[in-house]
C-alpha cells in the first residue's frame, strides 16, 4: 500500500506514462520590463489583472502581496516570501512562471509565511528550480491549485501544504530524476505525482491524498491516508487530451 497509482476519470489505462515538463521559456532575453517587485517589510502591494514580467519577486517580513486575476506573472529569478509574509491570490485564473536562480531556488516560503488561493481563484505555479516550505509556512487551497516543479521539493517543521486534498495537485518534472521530495514533520493534503523521484516522509508527517513516486519511504510515525479525490478538483484533461491531471487514484 506504499505506492499509489493513478487512473483516468473514465477508468481507462493507468496514467503511468504522464510526461510533466516544468521548464519555463525565457520571456526576458534582456532586462525584464517590470523590474524587480519587492514588497517592503510590513508593506502592502496589490497587482491588478494583467501580464507582468519581473526580474525577481520578494515579499519581505510581514509584508502582503495581493494578486487579482486573471493574471500571468513571469519571474526571471525567484519567488520568495520572507518570515510571516503573505501572498493572496484571488478573483480569477493566476499563473506564475518562475525561471529560478542559478543557486537552484524557484520558490521559497520561509518561516510562518502564507500563500492563500482564494475560492474565487485558480492558481498555477510553474517552477523551474527547487521549492521549499519552511517552518510553519502554509499553502491554503481554497481554490484549485497546481504546482509544476523541476527541482526538489522540501516541506518541513509544521508546514501545512494544502487544505483540501481535492484542490491541490503537485507534479515533479518527469524529464529528470534530479531532486527528491522530502516532507519532514509537516502536513500535506493533495495529490503528489513524482514517478522519477524518491519520496521521503518522516518525523510524524501526515499526508492525506495520494502519491506516485519512484520509491516512497515512511519513517518515524509518518502516516498516509488515501483520498481518491486527491487533486481531482485541480487537474486538467486527465490522462488524455494532453493534460497531466491525476484524474482518479487507486491504491496498488
């Protein structure tokens, strides 16, 4: 029961050969026209619907950024939330395209930071690099949320990623096996598709949803509760039609 596979919504052939490509096309061959977006400490900033191209995007300690959809936000470097910073996504479809830094980071949510996808929104994060959710950071999925990750995924120390298993789908790039998944002393609710990666759950980690991994290692009181609805509210076309949605899941 450690491995969980996925099937399409019509109970057709299992989705064992989904190709997930999390790379991001360079949209700023020179200088990004919108420069660097940096929300100051304890400051507030709102983005109206539209298309933006930033060199980097950072919300400093206790700052707050509100993104109103529909919006497409390209970030040539990294997306970073400092301690107790927050990002609210609302009002339509919002897509983040993050190329990542040379150091490897694409998204870093530091201690006690919060990303909230409102029920009025749909959020897609395409992250060409590593992703980390730090101590007590939170990803609230009030609306459908998809993460496409090229590098590693690290969730740790009382972080809570996902609040409705049906509304979160996380895909690790299948064109590479570099960068594994580590969830340590944290909570994950959603579907996790990482067939080319090692997945390690440890130190009391709680997962509600479904997992595909090259290997899945549960240690030190980690638990997985299977939810057949995992990711189904966030996904696209299922196994056919070019989508990479997990559709419905089934334990092996």
